[in-house]
C-alpha cells in the first residue's frame, strides 16, 4: 500500500482527473481496502486484462477466460 500511495502522491497533478484534490493518506486508503471483497479485486484485474489485452504478451493471457 505504501508504494501505491507514494505513486498517487507522485501523480498528484493528474488526480484531478479522478475528482480528487489530493492523494489519500495511507491509513485512509488501507481502511477503504480492508473491507473489500476479493471479488472486487478479481473484477478489477480482469477488466484491466481486457482493456490492455492488445498490448499484453500472449503468454500472459493463455488460459484466461475473459
């Protein structure tokens, strides 16, 4: 989570595209993720795979059902 929050702070100028004025504190981000169901992360993963499938190596998508 530290790396994610540091990355968000590094991109703070672009956070306004997400409707954020500043990067969330690490504790706030952790609190938000703590109660997430694993299905949430599965959905995010497969949406990203579908979105970037054209630039992903074929060996990364073998066996994925998307």
